[in-house]
C-alpha cells in the first residue's frame, strides 16, 4: 500500500492512509460478524439530522 503512494507524500499523510485502511478493515470485519446496523435503523437514528 505504501509503495503505491506518491514519492512526495509526508509521514502524516502515510499515517492518515494507514489509519483510514485500519478503520475500513475493522468495519468490514464487523459486517462479516453480523454486527452491522440495518439501513432502516440508521434512517431512524439519523432522522433528526435529515429534517430541514
């Protein structure tokens, strides 16, 4: 993954990329384990933010 990044990248950029990948991988593992939240539940929880 790091080798695919541009040469002018900073250490902070690399850390951000690694953190992002770690979070995505953790989320995918949770979904595989059935720990996801159904779409309907997300809509219910977010309804107050979606109202104008």
